[in-house]
C-alpha cells in the first residue's frame, strides 16, 4: 500500500502565494473595512450589480454570490487601508 504525504501545509502555502483570500490576514482586512462600511448598502449595491434580489426568496447560490462578492470588496478595501 502506498503511503500518502500530508500536503496540507504546502497547499496552504501555495494558496497564500497565489493570493487567494483566506486566513488571519484576510479576516483582519475584512474587519477593518467593515468598521468603515455600511454593509447593508454594500449588499444592495453588489446584489444590483449581479441582478439578484437577496433575501429569503433567493436561492442559497444567489445569496452566496452576493456574500462572496461583498467579502472580496471588503477585503480589497481593507487591504488598501493598512
């Protein structure tokens, strides 16, 4: 039986190197941006850009797209406000 190598550490490293959003730095950047942002207004702005009406009548995928786009915008704002 072939043994499997634990690649979780190298995968995390490459994710950071590739600039993927995640981890402690991302959380702190998003938190910084949230403090100076009206998140409800941002949600409505992102939803209208995507052509989605968020809420309980939207699908989970639609609400997820809105949330993901909000996080990306908050991350970029927080990253630039260091």
